[in-house]
C-alpha cells in the first residue's frame, strides 16, 4: 500500500512548477489531490498528468488572495473527496525590486498571496484537519533565509509564513496536526523566468549549491513533501526543511 492511500490533499498553485511537482508526487503515493490556481488551462494539464498515471484529481480555479475563493477551495475538496488530510500552501506571487524601489502594492501582493492566503486556508481547513489529525506544509524560500538582494517583499512574506507555521505547530499540536515549512530551490517556471531576466545569476546560483544543480519539482521537492506528510515523519512539526541542495549552508 502506498503511503498516502486514503488521504486527500489540497495543493494551492498546483498548475505548474513546484506545485505541480508536489501534486504529482502526492498522487503517486495514493492521495486524492485537489489542485487550485488562477489559470484553468494549467490546472487541466496537471490534472491530465495525474489522471494518466491513475490518480484521482479535482481542479478548482480561484485566487488565494481572496478569502471567499480560499473557503471555496476547501469546501470543494471536502465535497469531492469527503475530507481533507493534507494542506499544501504553495501559491505565492512575487516581485523583485531593491528595497528603495519596493512599493506598498508590492508588499500587498506578496502578503495577500503568501502569508494571508496560507493563514486563511489553514483557518478554513482546520475543522477537517482536526478530524483526521492532518498535516500542513507551507512553502518558504531559501532566498528569504539568505536575504537575497532584490527580494525584499518576497522575503518578508516568506519569513512571515515561517512565523505563522511555528505558532500553528504549537497551537495545533494538541489536535495531532503537524505544520511544517519546506524551502525549495527548484527549476520552476518562476526560476526559469528569473534566470532569463538575470542571466548573470544563473551560473552563480548553481555554483553556490553543493549538490551542483537546481532541484526537480517532482523528484526532489514533491517526493520529499509526500514523505513529510506521511506517517514516516509523524513526529516532526514546526520545522523548516531546506530542500535546496545545501545552498544555505553556512561556513
């Protein structure tokens, strides 16, 4: 039996990149997966990939920056598959400007799509996670941990997510709910677009990764998340798992 057979997972931003990789890996371990995002065509592509492998999948088009949409995502998950055991808050908008050029709109965008979206999804999912002693995985960023130049708004949002995660781990441990963070370094469409806009950074980023490569969204990130939410990692909560090939090693 696969590790997540009988479980239901909701993955926000599941239409591409790391979200797609996580959704594919969760489905491969037997979970029924609901993927959400703002672009229906991308969700359909991911859903097709899951279905072709024999997995169960449902799509919900919506914006995690809108509380009503988040509540609908959770409600549709429960209606479609009868419960919710795993919540993966992956969706996140990003802007890159140096601090002196960062605007309030930049901050609002990153916060609404990141920590506020994660908070709203966690609140909405809580009754269902309680019922099954479920698991939450929030996405952080090695760029935030390192304080990468030009990532001020994004780093602020991602570190807020880590703070939220630690508080939830303490408060929700009594319910048997585990809440953890993963910080991936993967060759997602967002990473590819960043490297295309900043070609001088591509070689230096990879050179700073001890394993010598960017991660694969499914094989390196998705499979680790599947292990994290399984019973194999049942005693881990409030942790930050650095899935970045050693990029943030110090010394």
